[in-house]
C-alpha cells in the first residue's frame, strides 16, 4: 500500500499504469515524489548528459590539479612558502609522480568496458569517479609520508579513473538515439575541458590562498566535490531507459525505437572487433589525438612558466595568470565540442552520410590542431600570440570529438564500451610517453638553436604536440 502507481500517457492519451516497484535505491515513500517532481521539464537522456558532463568535469579536475599543485609542493620551484610542507624531490621523482597516474589508468580501460557492457555502466562509472575522489583526498597524507606512497596513490587514482570513458560509452550505447547521438555524447565529453577550465586557475588560487597551508586544499576541495557528485549520480542515473524510474513512456519508446533490441547475454565478439579496419581507425585516431592532448595537458603550465615567464612559483599574480592562460584554450575547446556535436547531427539530418561526417570532422580537427600548434612553436614569441595560437589549436581540435570519438556508437552500439576501452588503452600510451618525448625534443632542439645563435620560443612544443 505504500507504493503509489505512476500514470503515463501513451500517444493516444490513454493512461498507462507503471509499477514503481523496480530496482532502485530510492526509498519507496520518496519514490513517487522523485518520479514526478525532479527535472520535470528535462528529458531523462539530457539529465544523464548533464550529470555525466559534471562527472567528467570532476574526473579531469582530479587528474590535472597535481600539474599545478606540484610546483608549490616541490622545494626547487616553490618560492612562496606557506605553512604546508614542501619536498626536496629530484627531477626523476617529480617525473614519476606526474606520470604514475597513467600506469594505473592504462590497465582498467578494457576491464572497465567489459564490466559496463556486462553489468551496466552506472555503477562502474560512479565508483570510478568516487574512488578517484577518495584517493585524491588522501594525496596530502601520502605526500607527507613518502614520495613513493604518493606515487602509489596516483597509480590507484588512475586505476579507478580508467573505467570512466569505457563505462560512459557503454551507457550511451543504451541511451543515445541515433538522431541525437552526437549532441548527447558531446555534451558529456565537454566535461573534461570544463574541468580543465576550472581546475587550472582554481588550483593556482588555492595554492596561494587555500586552507591548510595552501596546496593541500587543492586536493581536499576537488576530492570533496567528487563525492558530492557521486551521491547525485546514483540518485539520477540509470543503466538503460527500461530501468529508469522517472522516464516518460514517450521518451523511452523514442530512445528504444532508435537502438538495436537489447540482448540478455552478450558474447563479446573479440576476433571481429580486433580484425575490424573501422575499429583500428578509431584506435589510431585516439592515439594521435591524445598525443597532443596529454602533451598540452601536462606541459602547458611549464611552457607558460619557462617560455613566457609566467612563473608558477613566483608572485600570486603570476600564478593566477598562469592558471588563467592555461585554461583559455580549453574554454574554446568546450564550446567547440558542443558545436561540433550539433553540427554533426545537423549534417546527418541533411542526408549527409555518417561516414563522411565522422571522417570530415576528424580530419578538420586534426589539421587545425597541427597547423596552429606549429605556428605557436615557431611564432609564439610573446604571451598574446602564444595564447592565441594555443587557443585556436586546442579549441578547433575539438571538432574531432564529434568524429572518431563517437564512431564507436555508430559501428557497434552494444559493444561501444569495449571499443572505447581498446581505443583508450592505446590512447593512454601518449600520456606516458608524449610529455617525456616533448621535453627531450625541447631540450635537444633548444640547445641546437642556441649553438647556432638562434632563439625560438620552444618550437618543438608545437611539433611534439602536433
């Protein structure tokens, strides 16, 4: 008697009774209210897009905050000493700290896709984010204990965060109707760039003005936000429209009519996937895109510091300006990701083939990125030109997100999580090798330029990133 049926209307305006006694963590007494009174005007699939966008915002904020905080943590670069402890790390130890995340991240891509395909992505994605948040909260404690415990914590962060992209693709494989596939997924994947926009300047401000001596507050703030997001996620998300407690019948039928019929038992066709040219095209594109992305993500603050004299460890004004300049390119990226998704679905609605749209946007994004990053390397001799070229290069590269990054859902929506796991495994290798190779090229070429009496503003920065 404590259950109250929920009335939906079918297209002929006849009331249909749906029993709310389905699997849900919401208490029965609250479920009837929750079904109708929360987000009444927003379709469930767009609530999912917004919540997943916020999830990836947290994921990338948790990932990149160390790139800024480590400058204040290292005694060799921190010149504004507050009460928080600083550490005498060697360059090798600093390199291990920054790269250790990817050693955990690379191992859970394929398992994350498999788990999400088998059991649904809601809990896989949510647990991945919340566990990353928990280990972020432990970062100051680990750093104060030993450098190798900090490295271990970063590996565990990467381990849990590695499931997020494959899990989200598995969710969209069950949620994204074909006519809106680009729109919905690009809303989700604008989250990483928004996370960068927020994390870079906010981390810089917290290092200078935060509680607990400065840099520890970076990890406490972002870790706490991730846990808050997790609570909202488990209350609003669902593995599929058929298990969603608040979706209308009309929306559910619309989504399911544009997706392959669900199967109870999915046998993963590993051999056809591994021998598919289309799958390998996605894998190679992901590798190439991530080479530039990760190089910029980890090296951009250092580039602004060393090439443009925006010193992270100097005055509070220069630290904040470095954070702001590092965030500007990702502002355009976030805008272009969403516009690219809208453009892709618009072109497909105009009877342009999905293949042409995906290939065209991927090629356009890659060419814009390579062109402007090369221009930055050779002609970015001052702050204005460097930020302009970087912004255009990073921002316009977002067009490719509506190309190869959605193609998993086009060719195999049931196995999109598996495909994303395979592609992101290859795409993680540049996160480990790319920044190190970029620094090696920078040192080698800069030395050669000095010997020849020429001075360039980090030309290999553009070459390596492209």
